[in-house]
C-alpha cells in the first residue's frame, strides 16, 4: 500500500484505494490471506503506469526549477572562485610585487570554495530572508577577516607568518 501511495496521483488515490481494498476483501474470502496478498500486489503493480502516475512532481516533492537554480548557483560559486584566483595569477605575470606560491592558491581556493559552499548551504536550509542576510553578512565578514590575517597579519597570529 505504501508503494501505491507513493506513485499514485493524489487526486486518484481515494477512489482507487477503495476499489483495491474491496477487491482484496473479496479475494481474502474466496482464496485466503496468502493468495489475496499476492493478487493485491499484482493489482497494485498493474496500476503502475503513466495514466495513474501523471506528472512526476508529486513523487519527489521538489520543484525542477528550484533544482536547476541551485545547480546554477553552484556553477556560479565555482566560476567566481576561479575568477578571483585568476587575478593574482595574471598579476604575477605583469609585476614582481605579486608573488604567490602554489600553496597560496590552494589555501585561497579552499577558502573561497568553502565560503561559497557554506553560503549555498545557508541559502538552501534557511528559509527566513532576515536570517539569510544576517548569516551571509557574518560569513563574508569572517572570510574577509581570515583573508586579511593571511595577507598582512592584522591580528599577529601564527597563520600570518609572524
């Protein structure tokens, strides 16, 4: 019955379920419980077809457009992280004042991707716009403080190299 409830369109469920249960009781009286159960399973499986399922939105409880937007946001996060990392890469070729090692690119890339993924998590899980904005501001404040500490050591921690 759970399988039937999962695939059947909500507007068809009550009527079809009543017919299934009525047929089950007839088979139960006529053949006994084991055969009635097998016939019930057979009847439920025979109902698994497009006309009963209808569209598939009720099966997943998700909106296809929402999933596409979330995937676009993930691609945008990756593109922004790569774009920001290209700035020092290009600057290293133009001037001697920018001198990043591979480790610097890895750390900053991890920092940017981590921040982007945490932001995506906030956008997916927090429904209140107020809390989304507040958590987003806190997240970016933490990002900039860590970035500044790694770049120039404003707090003098060992992470800054001092």
